[in-house]
C-alpha cells in the first residue's frame, strides 16, 4: 500500500502523520488523529458534514487528499472553543435552538466561521449562499440563520469591547 | 394546578454543548482497540435465487478474518412486525438491498477487498417492479406463503356508499400518486458489536427503539433477551427510517461468533439502498356531496408498494382506516386498501406514517369540491371537519379537545381571510407584473394520531432515584428512550424536574441502554413526549412519595401503561383506536412561473396545537423540520427506481432542501389546548408539520393556474409539462 507522510497543523498543534496515500483529510482527522467531530455524511462533497477550515477556507474534508493538506493549517470543530469558552457561533447555535441531531452542526458552524470572517454582518442572502453546501435534515434551517445572526451580533459587541 | 416552573420554558438542550464542540459520539465515532471491520455484501439485484455462495477467494484476502453467512445465524429471521426477512439471504434475494453475507477483516480496506471477491451464483427471477405487476394474474410469488403477493389488506364499510353516491347532488373522482421518500438523515447507519463485561452480545448503534432492536437480535441469535444489550449514543436523525433494523443483526452475529469487537459504517449509497423508504401510494377517491356542501359519501381505493418485506407496510396501511378521508366526517364510507409485495426497496415508517399521502389526496378532493360547488375552501372545511364530539371513520370517538376548527379560523385570519356572513373571503394575492408569473393562495387542514393505537400494547418504562438528606440533591432519571435528534432527553428531564420540584440541573440522566432501563417503546408516532413523558411523571411522583416516606435514596417508577386502544372492531360503538391526536392547518401563497414550472413560496402560515409545549423552542423546531421535509417531498425530492433498481442513491441525485431552497419565513400560530391523557397535557408534534404542506401548495398552485396537481413531486419539469398539457 502506498503511504504518504503529511505534516500539518490541526487546531494549532503540529502533527506528522504517515498514512495511506488514498486517504482523505476526513479520515486522517478521524482515524489517525481521533478527531471525531468532523463527520462523514456522503464522501462526495454533497452534504458538508465534514467541513473544516483549510488555511482559513471552508472545504469538504472528504474531497481533500491527506497529502494535499501537507504544510497547511486545519481547524476542526474541536479547535474552536478557547479553553472552556465557546466560540460565539457555538454559543449562538445552542441559544437559537439550531441544533437537533447535531450531525451537520460542526460543518455548519465552521462554514459560518468562514462567512463571518469575510462578512461580519451578513444578510440572509449571504448566509444562505455561504451555507448552501451544508445539508441539514432536522431543523428546516430557520434557526440556523437566526444563530448566525445572533453570533454576528455578539462578535460585533466583542469587537467594540476590545 | 400551581404555575409550572420548568415545563413550558425554553431551556437549553442538554445534548447541545457536546454537539457544538464535536464531542458528541455517534455510532461511527466509536473505536476500540483490536476491533475488526465489517463490509456487508448486498444482493445488488432485485429478485433472484441463490445457487451458490463461494467465500473462498474472499477468505484468502490478507487481513480477512471471516465471512459470515446465513449458516452462522441460529434463527435466520428478522422483522419488526412480521418475521418475513432473513438476517442473511440463503435461498433467495427479493430486493437489491438484501444482505447476503458480511466480510470481516482487520482493516476496512481488506473487508472491502474481500467483499468484492465473494462469488454468488444467482438465477435471476422476473422482477416485479410495481404493485400492479405483482398483482397480475400468474405473477411469481415473492414470498411463497403470501398468495397474490398481497402483503396486507384493509376494508371498512359504513352506511351505504353506492346509494349515497347515487343520491348525491355532485360526485367527483380523482386519482392521486405519491412517491417514495428517502429519509436522508445526515448520519448513515453504523455501529459497533462486541461482548460486554458481563458477556452480553452488545450492539452500540443508532436506532429508534433500543428494545425493539434487542428483541430481533435475541431472536436471531436464539439467546435470552438478558444476554443481549443495545446502546444508542448520539443519533444523527431517524424520521422513521431507523425503526427497522439495518446493521444491528449482522453486527450482533459477527460479535457473537468471533467474540471480538466488530465495526461497520455504511456509505451514503449503502444507507439509501439498505434502509426502507416512505411508501409510494396510489389513492383513488370518489366523493358525493350535497349542493350545500355536506359530505355524503366517500369511496376510497388504496394501493401501496410494500416492497420486498413488510417492515411497517401493514401498519401504515391500517392507519388509512381513519386517515383516508382526512379530518372530515362522512355518513357513508367505503375503504378498500391493499399493500403489495414487490421487488422494490421496502416501504417503511416515515414521519407521518401514511398521513402525508392520505391527507394530500383528501385535501385536494375537498378543494376540488369547494371549487365545483362554489363554496369557499374555509367554509366547506369548517362545515365538515372533525369537532368536539366527532368520531373517526371506524366509529371511535375522538377523545380530547379537538382544536381543528379554531386552528382553521386562526390560520386563515392570520393570512388575511375575512368572514362575511356564512362565508369566508380569502386573500387575493397581488399578481406579479411579469406575465409568466402567477400567484395563488391555498390551505390544508389535517390531523394525525399520536401513539400507535389500534390495540397495540403501549406504555413506557422510567425510573427516578433521589439522593440527598434534607433536600433532594440529585435525581437520577433512567430511560431507554432514544433521542434521535428531536430533543427527547431534554424534554423528559424537564418533566422530571417539574414533577419533583427541583431545578433542571439536578436531574441526571442515564439513557438509551437496555442494561439500565426497561423499554420506552420507539420514538415514533409522535409518542415519546406523551407516553415517555407520562412514564417519567409517574416515576418522579413515585420517587417523591418514597422521599416523603424518608427513604434514602428514594426511588419510584417502572412500567407505565398508556390508556388502552382497540383494533378495528366490527361493533362501531366499541372502537377506541387512539387516545391522542395532533391537529394542524397550513396556509400558503405561491408564485408559479408558468413557463419554467418553478414554484416559489411567498408566504407560509402554520397553525398547530401542541397541547402544552414542554419546550416552546423545540416545538417550533419540530414543526419547522417537518415542514421543510415536506417541502422536499413536494418540490425537489424525486426518488427514482427502475426495474427494482434505485437510481437516486446519492445526495447528488436525490435532492433534499438546502438552506437556499427555504427562503419563505414561516409564521407559526400556536394554540395550546392541553390534552387529557398525557402528563402536563402535551400532544405529539413530531409528525403533523410534515402532513400539510403538499396539499396546501397544490391548492395554491391551483388558485394561481386553475390546474389541480394530483401527483408529487412538483418539480419544475412536471409542473411545466402539466401546465402545457392543460393549455392544449
């Protein structure tokens, strides 16, 4: 079996992993680093449950080969909370009732992180466009949009306080 | 009653923190040292005899530990309702998702390589790809012991339908077709089988009823039920699709035979091929009414595709005994329904359990009648819908307060309808300037039973243990109830806290493990909050009595029996088929592009009665989720099979709604009318939101275009084609 050695930063920590060359970043995270927060929902980039940030941009980890992550920086859902303090988006998803089964939640939150980096005050249309690659079958999406707006408001206040 | 402290409050769900930080553990997230990996080999063909199963080449693959087959299953039978399926096929395969064997290896790659080398010699049989083909004279039998491929039949007669139709001022007929629907829960099936520290065959997976899974595993392994254990972790959605087992039996057989942990994770394609679907139905109605709009007679013929195995096909059909005529009253009724074995994927439970199909047809019938008689859609519904004192088609009294008439009024008033004497004037949507676009307004009303009913024994187990000295410091709540994502566990904790009079934080839950609690029954039929909740209330009250008796720790609970129901009885007076119901009314404004067939929702109002909302935010969440699932079924989801083969086995070909597809802000009108059979008066809300969007949208499209649509889904292509045909 062909193997590949990948050096990458995950949630701020450097890792060097030797793994099967055909393995995707999704399964490198899950099997090799035991980060199970990144979910496998379709393996073809349709559902977005495996969304992670790769150098700050949201990608479907199931469509990225492990080797392609070499030398790059990955943020998964496990890397968002600072110590015990939730990221405003994590907090907002809870408050807004935007989580039901929760399987899509990590991907949705990471796509939302990327959105708010680019557009700190997104309108509904921008939220829809940014999250259209993240399927949710439980919530009907309304509360997810509310959560993103709630977080945007909170983050704006934090910036003011800073 | 003193004012409630916890029930009725929007509190934070207790599972959500783990879910937002990535710590919630779903079935695929469990890994243990030394575990093996399993790849299930599916039939891949809809109907064939197995002449030879050769596993030698698979076993020779380095890393393959074993290939388990029918020969490894002590009692090779499974089935939630009817034991008509095998764990692994031995002689025959009946649909392409039938499981033939499973390869177990020390890596996923080796298991997959082995699975590709399993050699099965088949003799293909004629494929019965529709109920019509399967019912044809001389069609081969899919199951030898089910003549005519008839899986189940229902009949109900009340009054004299033929005479009433002959005497009616107006008679209208229609045929309606509803498609299969894929649950598309985001978490594909997965699980880990192992032998636990007490030697029990244990399966940790995602399902809807730990004890139903356990019962089928124990039967297949011929083990006493206390030698088997089923545990659920976080569950990534279910919607009915996890009522029947998928990977459970195969995992149990593997772990039991090999005495080692064995893991399986299905791909999306395996999930879509491997679990059941919402039933496709063909429904034919003939209704008679008086000129004044009184419903006089309904003749209903129903045909559904059971697929290769019963799953819950018989039970879904039985529900048509009341739901076939919608939420209306007829003095004369004749219902004849059949569900038929075919070589399609089995039909199974899916949110609404037949009601989305039945209400789609019956609501369009009432809409057509309204049009034909020149009586507005609100008035004709109010005149004929169930109200306090009404009975079902079976003769059963409809217990509890019936909020449907006031929900109809509340919903249409919110939409801008105005009562004018004995009639209602509906809002007239402003027409767009674009000549291709037309707007229309439509409504739909309906009901859905909560709880199984039909005489099925019902109840739920719960136990509460209280610790402390002077004050209750900690309460343990034991329940096997599944939390499939809808928030069951949090709601049950609220009910316990309320009954005990303690803050919510003091309730600690021990959940979803057959080793620590008796059966709660499944999370289905909108039943867990009403019956699981009632069991928790009883357990908490028992524990409180024990506490007051100075017991330390104090405990209470056990099996709580729900009020009895009856099956369909010939004596109409003796029927009591359900004891709890949910009602709802939806009003929709749509914009139809008559050239492209695209439908845009421009306004949506949903009126519902949750009895009492335990957690108002979760109630809205259930309604929103059901409503959007219905939008998918109505507009975008197009499940296709051809000759028994599933053609939409991916999320790139089976299109569930995305966040971009749902842009209409839905307005909710909540009217709380507590029920009298459940703890705190709660009613089920899990399914009713799914039941009404399709007919409401169809009515609005008719209002916009003058064309009635009697077939789903309403994809742009199908809408444009139908509008063109109509214009000719």
